[in-house]
């Protein structure tokens, strides 16, 4: 256990702390991406969708953290051949990916801290509902990490990884109704939104945050769909990824 923790800590130090300390300007992207959408939705709605925008920012930050893992893993695999070293070492894939995933959370911590403070100041809900929202955010993160791992192990170039990352982030957090209620989408096109797992995550978070009301049946359905999406992404990520075939 101590060895696994040390391996994960090394990933955090190399992939997060080093960049945060030596290149603080790179943190602007992780902060500005979710906050820029928040400000935009706040201005357009006249402040009425502030709560939804804050929850959307948290969802985007967690999803973007997981997706960013793809570029970092691809860079280390293709440019530094680190994955070949890890494959030949006693390090398990779970410890390697777990440490890298944790580093992405640390890297995104400035945005997460700001959004958490805004959440505490504007959304007052019981502790149990806060726990539910945290669980939703963790499921979003796990899903994006699994997809990132799969894409990273088959990616052959860092440019290709950046393209995948940007495309996935736009599809799942910018175009999906994360920062606003899905009910604002015209009915004929609403089915497209439900193709994204982040739609169910946002709907659950908005309900538990007291910002939208859904029926008990829909609440259970959203949890079931989000669990299925997460399980499928994890299966794809860790069973189909080419870990040793590098």
C-alpha cells in the first residue's frame, strides 16, 4: 500500500506540482474555461441561472480534468516512452493511471476551489444532497478518466490527443445542457442532449441542488443511466486499452 501511494504521489509531483510551480500561466486555462461559461450564462440569464452555471462549472472542471489526462498520458508515452518503463516495472496500471488522475485533480484545484466557494455561498442544501452532488462529480470524473486512458494508449501523437480532448470536452460540456436546464432545449432536439452522460449528471446535480424538480422515477432513471455510462466507459477504458501493446 505504501509503495502504491508513493507511486501515485510521484505522478502528482511530476504531472501537477512541477507545472504549477514553474509554469503558473498554464493554470489560467483550467480556471478560465469553466468560469468563462459561468459568466456568460450569468449575463445572458440576468443572474437567474447562476446556480446551474456553478454546478455546470464543477461538472466541466471534473470532466475536463479527466479528459486532460489523455494528452498527458500520450505525451509521456510517445515522447518520453514512460509507459514502456512502467510496463516493465512492478507498477500496476491502476496505480499509474490513478496517480496521473489524482494529479489532474490537483492541477484543476484552483478552479474547483473557486467554484466550491461560489457553491457554498449561493446554494444552500442539506449535507446529504451535497454528498450526492459530489458522487455525481466523481462519476463524471471516472468516466472521463477511463475514456482518456483508452484514447491515450492508442494515440500516436500529442497533436492527435489534443484534438480528441478538445472534441470530447466540447461535445460533453459545452454543447450538452450542463450550464443550463435541459428544458431550455426545444423539444424536437432534446433527445440529442440525452445522448451525453453529462446531461444526466447535470440534471441530478440541479435537482439535488434545489434548482430543478424532477419526478422520483426520473431521478432513479438518471442515476441508473449515469451508472451505466460510467460502467461502460470504465470497461472500455481498462479492458480495451492497449496497455502492454506499445
